[in-house]
């Protein structure tokens, strides 16, 4: 099993981005507790367009397809800020049929090796509290809690 990160092409990015909008709107609906007059898909599209204003050419953003040998198994999106010696993981997405096989761990270690070669010291991410599988993976990889958002529902 060989893990390979391959930079997305413009065509691959367009397909990824539309899929990401749908997935992101669902994640937000499940995890962001606020009232909005904007529908979830429009809100997700606007937020993602703000993060990637030039699409795949957005400065400092790296979008890769993840392959296990010759099979596409997911995607990863990372922002690298070399002057801050810092990187932020926007997404690691492993297709459902490949989850639970240790591939996420292999991908993250591959990314850490790449970031180390780039001179990056800090690797940050956000994970929703309910996403126990991802939290477990990140903790096993040595990520530590840097802050906690809390919520209380009032009636």
C-alpha cells in the first residue's frame, strides 16, 4: 500500500469544489448552531469562495487527490504560511469505503513529512466536537487541544 498525494488539476478541482460545497453545508447544518436566513448550500458556497477566491490557484493553498497505489481514495486541502512556519488542515476526506483501514494516519504522516521538508513547525486544524473518529485520529497523531468552543442551548 503506497500513499501518494497528487496536486489536483483545474478540472479535478471543479468537481472537488462542488462536492465540497455539499459536504460542507451538511457539516455546518449538523454542527453550527445558529439561525440564518441564508440556505446552507448558499452559505457554504460563499464561505468556500471566500477561502479560495482564485480557486486552485489561491495563494498558499494546496489541494491534493489522495491515491492508494492507483486508486483515488480521497482529498486533502492544506494552507501553508511559510513566513509563520505554520500550516492549517482545512480538510482530509477519505471516501467511506476506505475508512477504518489506517489510511488517514498514513496520509497525515505523509503530509507531516512534506511540511517538515517545507520548514513548517506548526500544523493546526479544527475538528467539531461530535466528530469522535477524527478527534481520535488527531489525538493519536499527537495533536493537542489549543482551545475549546462551548455551546449551551437555551430552551
